[in-house]
């Protein structure tokens, strides 16, 4: 969804690092360059420099350091979610210059109206990462969580009634 939103906000080039199994899904969402996060030389695998923004959507403490050299001087680093959120770390010496670390907090309610507007205008298609045709019934919500945990689904839609 970050890739879709970046494109909707005017990003000319979006690159992502993630698990190899997500490459096709991410390219369908508008990602221009995709690399396995385990690549030995992540910047070379992504093939670009001078990014304005780096966002760690869901990673491990210190992972952003592997991409920090791709950030243009004066760029912005944001952390949306980490498995080890209370252990967030960044090594500024990996950067090519100064940068801003955005730590503004994230409230989904702040973006709700904008997301709905993008969906209604057909600029955001949730089908790229959500199976709208096969919602999980509420009584099987545990199975939905397990499908996401096992990476059988990117997101799970749960029908409440």
C-alpha cells in the first residue's frame, strides 16, 4: 500500500526491499524496482540513488542502515512499523549527508478520508494486496491471522456479519 500511496502522491520512482515472494505483488502495486531484503548489496540490487524518502514499513532494528546510502542529502527517513519497535536504531554514518528522521507517530484515522477518496477515484485498488472476493467469516478470524503470518495472504479481509 505504501507504493500505491507514493505513486498517488506523485512519486516518479518507487523502490522496495522485501521478501522474494512479494516481488510480483509489489510490482503490480506500482513499484519500479524491487529487491530481496536479504541481498548482499541492497543498494546495487535496487539500482538507484538519491531517494527523497526511505520508509521502513515492517523490518528489524538496524535494517534501514542497509539502504541509508540511497537517501539524498537532506532526505527523510520514516519508520512506520518494526517487529522490534522499542529497539529502533539507525546509524547516521551510513548516510551520504544530513537527513531528517521523521518520528511523528502514525494514526490511521488521520489518513482514512484520503484513502477512501483514492479508492473511490479508482487510484487505489486494494485487490493488489487484499482478496475482496473471499472474505474470512468472523468466526474464522484466527485462520485469517494465520494466513497472513504464513505469508499466504498479504492482508486478510474479515467479514463482521
